[in-house]
C-alpha cells in the first residue's frame, strides 16, 4: 500500500470535521508546499506532523518532506520525535495562500491578456496615480517580486540621491532640468511602492528584508527610506518595518541612538512607533528606547536644533504611545487632514458632502494623505504631523495605503513641476540643520544705544519717533 492510500485509510481515526481539513490539505498541493517552505525544518527531519487540533494531543497528519502523505494519527497518538506544525500556523499559512490567490485573480482581471509585465511597469510609471486595484494585482506577484523589490528599492534610492545632488540649488527648472526633476519624482514614488511590496503580514522576520549581498545588510529598507526624504515614502517604510515585528526592533533601536541627522531620527522614530502600535508586545521596549535621547543630543557641541527637537519629542511621544489617547489623536488628525483635502475639490463632489471633519471617513482620509503627503504637510511640520498619524498607519494593510479608482478619478494626480519642486524642498530641509533664531538683547531706555551713536537708546533707535 502506498503512502497516500495508507493515509486515506487512516482518516477514520479523526472526526468528520478534522477529516475535511486533512483532505483539504491533501488536495491543495500549493498550500502544503507553502506550509513546508514556511517552516524551517531541521535538515535531518524526513517527516513532519501537522496538528489538526491540539499541538500536543493531536490528531496529526504525518507528511514526508517531499510532500507525500504518510498517515493520520488519532488524538493521543504521539508523533514521536517529528517536528510539529500547529493548527494555528496551518491556518495562518492557509489565509496567506488564499490572499495571494485573490491578488493573482485581481492581476489577471487587470491584465486578462496575461501580460503582467505592464502591471509591474506601473511601479515606475504610475507615480502617485497607482490605485488600490493595481496594488491588489501587484500583491499577487509578490512571491516573484519580493526578492527583487528590496534590491531595486536600494538602487533607486541611491540613483535619486545622486540626481538630487546635481539640481539641489535649482529654483526655476527649465528644459533638461525639468526632465531630471521628473525622473527624481518617479524614482521616489517607485521607492515608496517597492517598500510596500517588501512588507506585509506574511513577513516572518527581518531575514525577509535583508540581503547579505547588499553593501550594508543591516535593515536596508529603513536606511533606504531615510534617504528618500519624502513623507509618502518615509511613512510607507515605517509601515513596512512595523509589519516585521520584534526581529526589527534591535536594528531600529540602534539607528535611533546613532542618528546624526533629523531625517534619520525621523525615519527611526516612525518605525519604532509603528512597531509599538502593530505589535503591543514590544511597546514597552519602544517606550524605554524613546524615553532617552539620541546620543547626538547629549553631546556638548550639539547643534541647538537638537535641543529644540528633543523638547518637542518629550512633549508629544508619550501621548502618541498611549493606547487610548494616541489612537484618538491620530484619528482626529487624519480626519482633519482628509476634510481639508476634500474642501479643495470642485463643488458638487461627493467627497465634499461631509459637514465636518468629525464625520469624514478614515478609509478615505488615509489613502489621500498617503498619496498627497508632500502637499498636505509642509517640510517643517511633516515630522510631528506624521508621527501623530502612526497609530492608524501602523495597523493598516497594503491596500489601505492606496486610493480606489473612484477616489483617484476625483483628483487624478500625476507629475507636475510644482510637485517636483515640493519634493526638492523636502530634500533641502534635510541637507543642513536649520540655524536657530537669535534674538539680541535690547539695551535699557537710558543705556547707550547699540548702534554706536553715543546717544541714549530711548533717544535713538528705541525712540517712539523711529
């Protein structure tokens, strides 16, 4: 009797419901392969036991490493020294496989001719016009794209940084300069889309986001996003890191402590907040990390800007990490931004029908802000506005970050010189620390005037007449 026949003859050892689950696994080769691939089995393990109920008592389905079904063990029958895959893990992988199938169906619906290459090209050509339906299709290609997306993410960020260095002082672009600016804008959006394709619930750990052949393998996604400067890319990078969970924590903590530029501080702050909100089990670790300043703040020769930044940090971050207050604040801020955006639409638009920001839906506000973040946030207030939104962003899924076709049609988006210049402003804000405002102490009314005239201040520069 072959393995499969022996397995089928032993299904009488389990209940009817458990037999249905075992047969579903038996008939679904793709699900079984995904399950065996996801579990890192010991090299000497020839067989594995898959629990249909209790992880210790069973019952179990015994499967060979090559995918052949061996037997079915009733409740209480011990799987001996075989590795055990729990029922919970089985359901997790099954849900992931179903999600991929749904995304693939969406991809085929978008490209019924089977030419999915044009869908992939949208990563570089769509910019801010990529819709939720298109991202749904791209997620179906994620098993193929994920290994490439990280490499392209890092390469594209480097290419954008080099291009920006050439035109950073540009004020009035013309001719070739406009083309260069458009290329930078498109590359920055490509970085944002690749970042989303690198994240997701199925990411088992930091290994899925690290490539040993990269120049610096220590959390390349976060490093790349910190170079991109744009809010729409940085927020997606923080979301991506948040999906990884505890394996990403140590790298984020190190980058936070060693931050020497506000842009690095901001990207690691977003990532740590995303980790705390998506994975409550690491919230206390994040809280302890953010209670201490980056090393640069405590240096005797630190730029005064760091002191100002840390004062605001101490005021706002504890509130953002509060499970109740932080979420309420994030939702309120998001609704206000979405409502403000809607008021700029033409009269008669359905999205202008909400009487106040309290009634503006979050599922409309989030994709709008994630797309139009550069125009909604000014470079100066972007850091703290974005930080306040992390409780909502961190818990979203990939499709929540993109507008539907109906929403995109209201304000189509696309490249413009104005958008390119706003993006360039984001880069400029992070090239040099802002100079602190210096206020000279005025002399008293009867003291000599500071202009050097020899007269009293009240009769010179401080006089009412002047």
